[in-house]
């Protein structure tokens, strides 16, 4: 849960409208309409 909180905090700090998280892909932030990957490894099921 702490990792998800960190992604959400990063999204707020960067002024993003969305944080996208799905199994098998890195987390992504939506900034000014574009989806940008966070430099992090692909997420695994238990992490979500």
C-alpha cells in the first residue's frame, strides 16, 4: 500500500490528472492529456 501512496503523491506533485496502474505494465501518469510511464518496473498482482 505504501508504494501506491507514493505513486499517488508523485502524481499530485507533478500536477497529473490520473495515475494508471495495471498488472504487467509500469505505473503511468496522465499529464496534459498524455500518458507517461513512471520509471519503475512492471507491477505484479500482489502489489495492486
